[in-house]
C-alpha cells in the first residue's frame, strides 16, 4: 500500500473525494496512487496542507 492509498483509506475517502480535496482529476489521482505518475510539488503541498503529511514523507 502506498502513501496516497494509506492517507485516503485512513480518512475513509473515495478516490473521487481524495482527488477533489487535492484539486486534481480522479484519473490523475488514480495514476498517482498506482505509481504511474510522480507527485508534483503542487499536489505534495496540498497533501501537506490538507492531511498534515510531512513534506519529507511525500518526496
């Protein structure tokens, strides 16, 4: 299980809800969660702000 999935499931969110909280499309979020794309600085910053994830855990 990767970091995004762990955060999403621990907050009991769907992929659609998680994408909305991060202000990205569901398809882009799914690619991130599967490891098909790398987390951008913008998305990493939102993860940090929304879910209090330390930046060093994201990058």
